[in-house]
């Protein structure tokens, strides 16, 4: 399969997964605004439903937080049997007030581009999420990058071992892709990931169930930079700035091809987002049962 065919296939996969990917983000990420108004749900396709009366007033007074429905609430924990509900509340959330966003980078780590992205983030005192592929982490030098991510406060998520289309795999193959990746992340990062993202944004029931059994929450995105198509630095920057809003999850890449445009765009749009008053942050783990 040549490069044009690969690009066409990936575009088709992304087009088919776009609705589900946006729905995945909207279904798992909710922003409670601390400034004014009702809860805002991150959705690329539908406006938030207005709250009414006292409920809206209570929401307006509370700090903003991404509140995840506990999709991973079913699974073994503390000796309980599989498929037992082990918690009723989100165990990961992002705190902040007002204009809060999350930057995410997929497919790495890559020694050509990931260190540059880490340097830009550190220069602006910003944390991000990195959804890594196990086969990329397996290299000794790349494990060092995950240790650096841990030291600098970034969150590392599971993006499978070799970036396959999970909807075409058997359950055992899906589990192998995700479990091997969680194992190598734990070895390099210091703890098992609490998040996963399906390659191409292609999810199915088995993917959600197996992710839950491995103790992970799914996270999609609401703004896609499409940087893997190398559309140009200005185009990547414009897509992020235009899509910026409270609750937005931005999808970028730090591997999988030439990501020099992604690095250059980040150097430009990150300070612009900060100057516009956005708080760029990552989830923090909450104690089980709280």
C-alpha cells in the first residue's frame, strides 16, 4: 500500500470515527463553569442543555472540573470479582476555574519531536497528556522520555501497542494491545495508565469493556488539528485557536511521521492560549470511592 493509499485509508477511518470520537469526549468530559452559567458539556456537534433555577445557580458557584462518568467502574479491585461495581464517582478529574482546556499528543514518544514538545510545555509551565504506543515506549531511550513526563507532571495514557484498528481485532487481540502497553507504561512511567484512547478514534463495546477491566477511562477529543496531514503550521495553529473553548480537548501528534509542523505550531498557539486566559491542565487521580 503506497503513501497516498495509506492517507486515503486513514482519512476514511477518521471520517467514520469522527462522530463516535466526539461523542466519546462529550460523554466522558464535563466542565462545570466557575464563572457563570450552567454546566457546559464538551461536544463538537450539539450545544449544552440549559440548567434551570437553583441547579444552575449551584453550578455557577462551583469551581470548574472535568467530571468523568465512571466507565471503568466495573472490574476487579481490592479483591472484588470482575464486573462488580467498585465505585460510583469519577476517579479522575481536572480542576480549575473558567477557561480550562486539555492538550493531548498521540502516537509517541519519538526522539525527534517529543523532546521539543516537552521543552515548549516546560517553558510555559504547562502539563499535557501523551497517549503513547507500547512499541514506541519499548525503546530504552524512549522510556527515559516517559520518566521525564512523570517528573514534569504530564499524564501518560494508553494508545495500544502498535496502533491497529481495534474494531477489526478479536477481544483477545484487543486485550493484548492494551495490556502490553499498560505494562510497559508502568515500567517506564512509574504507574499504570488511567486513560486510554483508541487509534483513529474507532471504539466498540469490547474496547470500552476491556479498557474498563484494565482500570482505564476512555478519552476522545473535541478539536482535531489534523496535523498528521502536515497541513502547514498556520493551519494547525488556526484550528486550535478557532476551536478554543472551555472544556475542549485538543488532539495533536508527537510521532507517526514528520511532526516538525506540530512542534512549530505549539510554540505559537500555546502562548496565545495562555494570553487569552486559558488554563491548560491535566487530570488528577482521585482516591477510589470519592
